[in-house]
């Protein structure tokens, strides 16, 4: 059986690739893809944690009740990710209609300087 | 009778259900009547629904709870209920000041109000729950509604740009938050913050996994409360968003995020050697850097963005000094500061929303001239709110700051005390700058009758509530402190 750490390493690698992607890429669609990748990395770690239950071997005196299930969380994350992307693509369309270009470099999205 | 008995355990969910139904009702009204109804009728619908929610909140007595689902997921304590009350009330005030503004901006979208009520629902979930799943859902419901609301104007490219930036950064940070949730879950086996706290205290539990989880969780939530290294989105979003939404962002959204941070800090108190000093430094930078940045801004909205960041720093100081010294310090300090800050900001943005032009969301300082001539009440509100933010003694803002300072001294957080005093001193300058500009009488300025035409009932009401809250606060306070026995 593949140990839990393999899943965790894979998920952290995916997570940080996504993070780097959001911070460095300039194309909105790629940025959304990177955010999706981060969320899916989280999903992977949730599923792995729920399957392996690492807390059981730690010997708590108070065992947590089995009502919190990480796999249910995964469903919520997928729903939220879909909603976020729907709003995001709508916004990209709105910006495109006003400016006719969609990249986040110096021509379009720099009228606000934070 | 059986049906009633079935519903009894869920009665404490009424405040949330009312807020949700308000949003749905507005959409249904929109579907039936199309564009025939004026915006004010939707605003009234929202106000009525929220008043029902407040009433059900006041009548909820914590007697009967469903111990299987209800209690573990949504169980506001008395502190949380006060925060919920403040948030609902502030949202009603924002709604009252918004309809004329939306007409001016030609935003004929009743969806605005349903999104506003659902955003409030998200904020309520964040405040009322101690379950990471529900807190996460609250964060997302709040943020996704706010992404849309920020970019709701269709003439202004800046608005969409602000919405887009907010979306990308918010999406990134919610992924970070989730990663933290997954680690916390993985190493404790629960989403329930109470159980996590129990495990940490009873088992002397500190494994690396849960520390990593804590760092990610805090990062995600501190982004929402715009603390120093994660504040870069703040001025852009504040500037691009419609004035009403700026007001919402700096009051309800910020309060909800603070409340979530507070719950997190309480839970992870035993691991304080991991987070305490980084956190203190972040708060110091939030306050000092925030005031310095506010000082150099040329746009009032951007200045207020940094000002709200600074006030967030004060709130966090209060929260931290409570968390450090739970036995001796009272929660009412935080409540008083949050209430006064929220009501003051609402009054302020209410006046400012009458001053922005039709086609642009920018508000340079020069646009504040002549306010005194057009609306005496608006001018007076601005002056009172600014003096309260500065901390002139008889006003509410002074009381809030004073209580937080004395709490911080009690918990021996001297670096924070010094930073807070420095930042208050700097903030005096830029708040007085606003007072100077609104009192200036520039002969060549032509604001026309715009402001006069926008004085609605809501405008007067919000101003009066805001002024009276700030002025009366110190007198009511004595009563508060007597109750809590400080």
C-alpha cells in the first residue's frame, strides 16, 4: 500500500506549482487554471487524510467523533471552485468587452495601482 | 403539532434562514415585476427581512438545541450574537443609503440587494460557526458575492478591474486557507475548533503538521482582514468598487474576518510560540505602515482603504490582548470598538456616496469642497466621524481606542501599544486633512444641486444614527462595563 506521505508530497508539489503559476503568469485563464490546480491539490490531501486517518495512531484520549468527513469537504470545494470560475470568466468577458484585450500586463489592468 | 415539534430544534437557525429568504424574495420580486419597481422597494424588502432576522436573533434563548447537527455547526454564543446584531444593523443602514446612489449610477439591478443579503449570510456564517467547514463556506459565500458586487457597474473599467484583482487574490487565498484546513483536519481528525482546542490543551499536542496547518489557516484569514503583507489588494478594490460596496467591505466584511481570526487565535492559543511574534510584527506594520500610506494618498477612497486597514490593526490589537489574557480582560472592549468603528464608517461613506460623480468612482480631495454649503448635516457627520477616528476625548472613537490601549497594557503587549500611539498620531494628520477639505469654500466649484437632490429619508436616518452612536457611546458605556463587572 502506498504510504500517506506520498500523497501529501504530491499534493504539496501540485499546490506550489499552482501558487507559482498564479503569481507569475499574466493570462487570466491560466491564472484560473492554476487556482483550480491548487484547489485540487487540497482535494487530494483531504481524500488521502480521510482514507488513512493519521490521527488514529496518535492515541488521543478524546477520539474525535466520526461526523466530520473530509470527503464531504471535497464536494464543497469542487462546488465553490466552479462558482468562482463562473464569476471569474464572467468578469474576464466584461473586461474584454470594455477593452478588447485580455492580458494582465501593462496595457489593460493597470489603471489601479496598488 | 408534530410538524411544529420537528421544527423546534432548528429554531435557532431562524436569523440565517430569514437573511437567505430575503435574497430569494428580492429575486422573485424582480422576476414578477421586471423593472417596474423602483430600487427603493427592493431596499425596503431587504430591510424588512433583516429586521425579522434581528428580531429572531434577539428571541433566540439558547434553550433547545439539536445536539446532533445544529449545535456543532451553527451555535452563536452571546458575543457572536452581538457581532451578528451589529452586522445586520449596519447592512440595513448601508441599504438605506444605497438606493439613491444606485439610481444616480444607473445600476438598475435588483440583484444587487439579493447579493448583498447573501454576502451578509456568508459573513454571519463566519461569525456564528466554530466549524471549519462552515467558516470556509461563509468565507466563500461572502467573497463570491463581493466579487460580483465590486464589479457591478458596467460603465467603469476600473470597477471590473478591481473585481478581477479581488477575485484572483481571493481565490488564491481561499486555496491557501483550504490547505490549512486540510492539515488541521489531517492531524486532529476534526473540523470542530472546540475539539481541536481540546486536543491541543489536553494532549500537549504539537506536531509539525498542525503548525503548518495553522500557518496556512491564519494566512488565508489575515488576507480577508487585510493585515500587512496581504493588504495590497485593499486600495485597488476600495477605489474601484461602488461607494456602497466600499462601505460594506470596510464594515461587515472586515468585522466577519476579524471574528474568524479571533476564533482561530483562541483555538490555537497553546501553539502561541509559533504565531505570536510574527503576528505582533504584522499588526505593528499594519498600523504604522497603513497610516504612512494613508498619509500620501491623493484619493479619498484610497485614503479610507488604508485608514480601515489601520483600524483593523487596532481591532487585532484588542483581539490579541483579549486572547493573551482571557481571565482579566473583557470581551466588551472589542464589541465597543467594532460597533463604533462600523457605525462611524457607515455614516462617513453615506455622505461620501452623495459626492461621487455619475460616471466615475474616483473621489479626489477637491471633490469634497463645498460640502458644508450643500448639506450641513453631512458636513457635521463627516466632522464628528473624523474626530471620532482621531480619538478626540468625548467621542466614541476615543473610548474604543482608550479601552484597547488599556487592555494591551494589561496584557503587557508594549510594542503594540507604542505602535498604536504612533499610528494614531500620524492618522490625525490625514483625518484633519479631510476636515479641512470639507470645510473649504471654493468659489469656483460647481457641484450644482446634486447633493441637495440626494437627501432622502435614508440619508438623514443614517447620518443621525451614526452621529448619535458616536456621541452617546461613552455614556452607554458605563452601563455596559457595569454589567460585565469590570
